[in-house]
C-alpha cells in the first residue's frame, strides 16, 4: 500500500508540474479507485497533502525562475482556496460518498469538455 500511495503522489505531482492542474483532480479518484479509500477519506487525505505543499513549492519556484508565475494572483488563489476548503470540508461531512463521487465525475467531464473545445 505504501508504494501505491507513493505512486499516486508521484503521478499527481508529475501531472501538476506539466499541466498545472491541482493534484486533487488526480489524487482523489486514484485514492478511491486504486487504494480503495472512501470518498470523504480521499478528499480529506488529498486536502492534507495540499496543505503540505513541498511539491507545489518546488514547482512554483521553477515556474517563478522562468518568469511564469504571477505571485499576486497565486496569493489571492491561496486565500480563496483556504476559505473554500474550510466551507467545502464542512459541507462534505453531510453528503453521501456516492454523491461526492458523482459530483467529482461531473466536474471532470465539464473540465474535459471545456479543455477539448478550447
């Protein structure tokens, strides 16, 4: 199980670095489907991993050195994420795991269609 979780983190970090996606979009479904986590446990674990942003900091530093980082925008996003994560965590404790999985799937389809269309 340790190597599976490590591989999920490696994949999420790699995709985050290349595509600029949040790791949660990879971590949550991977934990649910490969590591057999319950949806709430996968979401909580993903959020905890995002709170310890070692990988994100290294990736951001690399983008900063290349001149591809808007620090002001990043700080505003962090503020919004902190508030949104607190609210979302409270709400998710009252939602069935199946509904969380379905909502996540719908979100992924919407994002995929938007990305495909351009």
